[in-house]
C-alpha cells in the first residue's frame, strides 16, 4: 500500500481551504516554523542545502543489495520500494464488500422488476414497498461511498502500478522515480541532488525494520503553506539494523560512483511474476511499515498464524493481479540503453500471462474438486478430439 508515497505527494499539492488535508499541511508548516525559531534562538540557522550524506563518502565497509534489486546492468540499477509488498488487506476488505453487495444488488433489481411487471402478486403491500425502498437506499448509499471515498483508498494498492521502481543511472547521473501520477508521477533528479536519511549519530538498534529514505527538492510545489516542496522515495526492504541500512546505501553509492564492477551481482534478483505462494511467504514475514522483521525470530508465531497468512496472501496476490506492470517512458529507456523489443515483450508477458495462469490454476482446482476432466476447455475449443 503506497500510503507513505501518497502522503509525500499530498504535501506538495494545493487542497481546498479548510479541508482536513489543508489543515494537516498548515499544522506541519507551523511546526516547521516553530522548530526554525527554536534553532534561531539557540544561534543556529536552518540550512536549506544541508544534506545528511555525502555521495562521495564511504559510510560502510561492507555492501549489501538487501534483496531489493530488480535489474543490474552496466548502466543502471533498478531497485524496489519499501511499500511494494505492503498490500492485500484493503483488497480483502473491499473484495468482501463487493462480494456481498453485488449479489444483493442483483437480487434487489430482479425482485423490483418482478414487482413492476406483476404487481397483482402482492408486491405492492406496504411491507414489501418499505423493504424495497430500504434496500435501494442502502445500495445507493454504499455505491456513493465506494465511488466517492473507498475507491480512492483502494487505489493505494489496486488498479494502479503493480510496483514503484527507483532507477539509478550512472551514465546520465540521474535517479528516476517510476510512479503513477497521483503519487507524483515519473520524475528525474540529479544524483548529486539526492540526499538520504542516514544521520551519523543513529544507534544501530534504531535501524531495525527501517528503509532507505531518499529525498530531493521537488520541481513543483503548489502548497500555499510552505515555499519548499520535498519529493522522495522509500527504497529497499526492511533492514535488520542500521548497519545493514548503511550497507545497502553503500551498494547503491559504489555503483553510481565507482561503477558496476565495484559491487557484486545481486544474490537473488527480485521477481516481477505474481505468485500466490510467494505472496503468502511475503506476508508471513510480518515486515510491516515502521515495525520489525519478525519472520526470522518468531517462527512459532508464523506457524500459529498460518491460516491468517493464507487468507492475507490471497488478498496480496489478488491485489497484484488487479494492478498493471509499468515501465519507464521511452526517453528514460533510451537513456538507459534498454532494448525496445525486450521491454515490450516483458511488458506484455508480465501483464497478460498472470491472469492466464491464474485462470488455469483455478480451473484445475475446480475440476479436481468436482471430479471433472481438466481437458474439458480444450475439448470445447476443439483442440482435442472428444
């Protein structure tokens, strides 16, 4: 669920005066001004150009890819974002809502039609009219709430890009953010302008469960409450501790500064293929935003919660199927020396094949449960002789 990215994007936009988003913007701006006044009272001045890291400074002797690499070439490094795997619960909730409301709406429509066609069968009795009125009011109320509010919330993990990608291109010295428009859109920032939230005085244990936060000055800022807009990305998987986080940053930094040969190949590249078993394994790690990676330390907890993880994993997998696989715009692909043919084939494969093999798997399960011949669809299509 891309809530963090949505929050950053909303912070740069102009909202209706008096709305809750506008009030939050105003409160954040006032807190920032108060902090600046406190610093000024102590003889300190807030430096807009201050950066936590120097891209030429080594912060770790070791490097670690954090199992976050999609692709590593001589030109660029594609890295996942922290919230790519934080999904599934909204899809379960809204899916259950639709599962109940759609049949109920169809049944209500059929009954209403029968009453209109044959009113002499008792359909015009007061109790029947009252029940029908209440049913239609409830249907329209839920439909309005879903369209007006819930659909926007669901879009944080469904009906949008399947994943957000951050590309580090050492040839162009650019960092590219691949995002949908409501999360800020596709952006390109100079590598030298990127800052990372890696303070030098952070204790090692405070980095448990953390992610790499990249920050840049936004090109556009429509907020009326602050002059400087901030853009950023939450990169990589949850880290074991702060040293692990520094090792991940060092992997990226050495790739950009010293070249692709300065860092080892990823131990295991992240797959872009939706997989129900992989979804169940992902949610069972309990690597929640802001929390700890409990997967390795609390094996007993994972075993007890296996039924929950199976259901949650199915929601995770469904949310992946309800999204589309993105790719960078043509100009960025050309600057990265991507093969257009390979890019097109990957785009078609990642978007077309998952629904097909999911449908095939569901049919095999259904045929097995009901004792049907699994070759029946092929026979109906004439691919097999009866």
